[in-house]
C-alpha cells in the first residue's frame, strides 16, 4: 500500500513527539520496579529468540530483494507478528523493480577434463543466466589495473573466465566461537567505541575500484566470454561485481561463486 501523505504524517508525528519530550523533561518519572522485573523475567525465562532465529534463517532461507524468497520471508514475519497479538499487521510495497526482480531455480558446475569433479556453486545475483547447460574452456585472468585488459583482447570469446583466489587456507586449531573472560569483557567495556565498518575507506579508492570492476565486466561481455567463475566471501556470500538491479543497461554475463 502507498500513502502519498506519509511524509507529512511523519513530520507531524516527530514534532508532537519532540513537544511531549520537552514537556516531560523537567518532570521526574517514577520507575515501576514491578513492571521492570516482569520485563526482565520475560526476557530471561520466556524468550522466543530461538524460535525467531530459526524462522528467519532456516525456515525463511535466502531472501534477496525482488526474489520469491523475500515474499516467503515477509509472510513468515507477518504471521509471527500477528501470532504475538499485533493488530493490522500487513506487508507494504516499498518500491518497484523495473526488471521484475531476480531469482534462480538451479545451479550446477563441474570440471570434466582431465577427470570429472562437481562443485557447489552459487549464482551471483543480478547477473544473466546460461539458458541451459554450458561447456567451455577455462581461462584464468588476473586484472589489477585497466592496462591489464590489453593482454586478454581477442582471447576470451566463448571462454569460462576464472579470477584468481585472493585468500589462502591456513590451518587453525582454535574454535570458531569462544566465551570472553570477565577481564576481557571489562576491557571491551572500557574500550573506545569506533566505527569498524569495512567501508571505512577513502571514497576515492572505492570509486576507482568500482570503475575498474565495471570496465572489467563490460570488457568480458564485449569479448564474448560465456561465464565468470569467482571466489565467494566468508560464509559463501557471493561478491556481486558490476551487476545492476535498476533495470538499466544489459545484465552482466552469467557469474557463479565458488565457496572458499
């Protein structure tokens, strides 16, 4: 459902909320310890977090924007909120996707020469499909700067392009998860909070990297490559490169991601 008056309602609500805050600021608010205790007990003894985690991971599954998975996840969330007693729970459309969304039904890959080996792969979102079984020779390419494209001109038509791995496997005997000690928790509590986002990088570097990826994607398509094979990130999350979901331009050629 769309509401053209939504922005006006948001502004009015915000103003009223701020006005109420200003009126209540000088007043002392009595703390309802009984209610605080009930809330704490509800969280400690009657928590539904395990069920919610299962619903939104195992049951809902992948939920890319514009896919059938997001419809499934939305309905699961709506049904759960309604079960909790919330009224008028509904799913509303946020925006239109010009190309109708993206989804896939099957993915399969295997090496057939010099012997047969199958691989678990994940198609990269917003890239084109193969329209059936595809077979071709694999060409390993390594492009770090725009000048590196020249050495591959006229060599990629019909080829399956593979990009080199950027990680190396290291044997570790440490458990994936561990508990912090009291001393470690105290140190973390005193530590200065800062943004540890991986995007905390010079904007110029990001722009240059994006432009290079876009040129590489266009180059592969112009040269007639049939498929791109790349390395997946942690937890087998594909790294989408040069793909668009705004419906503008041609879709990048088919690309699959191989788990690390």
